[in-house]
C-alpha cells in the first residue's frame, strides 16, 4: 500500500486523534534526527535557545506531519535538563517555515547504555575505557539517546524498560565467534554484556481510556566490527527481542529493569517504532534480521510506508542504489551512494489487532516544499495512522 501525495496532504490537514464512535485516530511516528553531537553538553547548549538550525528543521518536519506520538532517535540524554520542555518551548512552540506550532504535553526519556563504560574490553582491542567498551558504543553517557513526545499521557507505573537485560539471557542468543570457532567474548564478559545498545522501552500510552504500548528502541548498526560480526549479531537479537516480547507464546526469560518477568500480555495493542538499522533486502544486516518482525503473523506489515522523494533520490543519486534489490520508494535513510546507498531502516509496525488507516515516509519530491529535509537528518520521518 503506497500513500499518494494528495492523500498525505489531505491527512496532514485533518485533526489527528479526533474521537468518533469511541475510536480515536492516531498518527504515530519515528524520526532519527541524527544530531551527531560529539561531546556531553552539546545537546543542552543547542536547546538553550531557538537558534540551532538543524533542530529548527526537525521541528519544521514535526509541525508539518503532526504526529500524536513520536519517537526521536539520537536525541542525546542529559539528566541535567528537561530536554522535552526546552524543545517544546524554543522550537515546537514557534512557527517553522510558516507551519502551525505544535505542543506535546507529555514526554519520556531515560538513561541509555551508550557511552556508559563497562570496565570491559568489549571491542577486542586489548584496552578498556574507549567508546567501543561502553555498554553501547558512545563517546559520552547519553549519546544517541531517545526521546518520546506524545499528546497523550504515559502510564509510567505500567511502562517497562530493559536496559540491563543481559544478551546471554536470551535463549539461543547469537553469540559472536572468532574465525577459529572460539567465542569472541570470554565467558566472564559474555555473561555481563547487555543486549540493548541503547535501551528497549515498553511505554504504555493512555489514549481515551485505552492502553497502547509503544515499543521503542534503536538497535546498533550491523557494521563497524570484524569477522566475528558482533554488531550484526547484536542487531539481529535486539530486533528479535521485540518478536519474542510481543509473541503470543510466553517468554518467561524476559526480565525488565524492575525485575518483572514475561513479555507483553496477549492481545495488548502495540506499535514497534524506531531506527532498527536493518533493511529487508539490502545493506549489511544479518539475513532475516528485520524479517523477524515483518514475517510475524501478529504484526501488521501490509501498509508499507513509501514516498516519491525516496524513489527520485535513488534514481538521481545512482551508485550503489542501482544494485539494490528492494523497492527504493520504501527507503527511509539517505546514505553515501558509493558505499551504502539508501535503505529502509526506520519502522512503525502496529499489532495485528489495530486498524491501520494509512502510512508514509516524509520524503517530499524535490521542489515540492521550500526546505530540504536532508538538511535536518540523513533519515526521514516514518508515520502510520491507526484507529484505537
């Protein structure tokens, strides 16, 4: 199913979340804003005023698409500031590119694994204390964090996080091997290593008296490693976690950061969202990584977000894109066309018991709007409209 330009323009003029027959229409989105800050405090400084150009462009995208719930990947976590309040006040509350301001009364942020030193040699370079030795790759704690903005309240008592979940606790975990067949991670390291490169969040959003589970994450890119494929294997199992968590079959081995066991309750409506760093057909992820979700009978995948802009970009940029086998209209990330090409990495996947109305990728064709989305991020916002 492919959204038309006319359909997108009509949808963005509607009031999302309006009640009809006790059912609400919701637009849920994910957007990797790829700020790329290299030091602690840079995000805080950027949020101090309304002057940061790329954050202004991100705000412009949100004002144009107007999601009710949005996950922002690579929004650095800094516990010393209220990042959501600053972003609302300095960027979203001010018209960007002539669009109406937008406000998110509720938000969620929490500590992530990136940049937190493990005290172990996780990258195998014989040293400790480097960015590759953090529980999740990062130069400082909170780098590549996550922020959720929502117009609906979050039930924090029911919500769960899995930042501390050990990779080895997953049955059949894809433990990385050395070329000689020995384990890349010694037992003492493997038994402590966390699965999530950032975190896995199950946020319970209250919408008109109903619970909707937003399952947010940002698995590690399946590159920047060696023949052991430690990042590719971790990416595979970070994605697998959501399949196991949402499966109708019990998953008693899952344990959250509060010590509660088990996966999602049967028939609970959910939406999996995030930059999952895995393309169904191209790129460097392990075979079948994202298919773990796309092939699950309890997850809806019939509405495949697409855009005219992605199709045009692949055609015009050429390079590796010409060798890709996937439909370029489904791409959500615009990468180097000599080495990687454009890929579908960002997903919003509703449970099968939700009604999906429409979906799309905010990647306008060249010249359609005044601004250039590529100046905001090398990823594009992905959205899905559901009825709840």
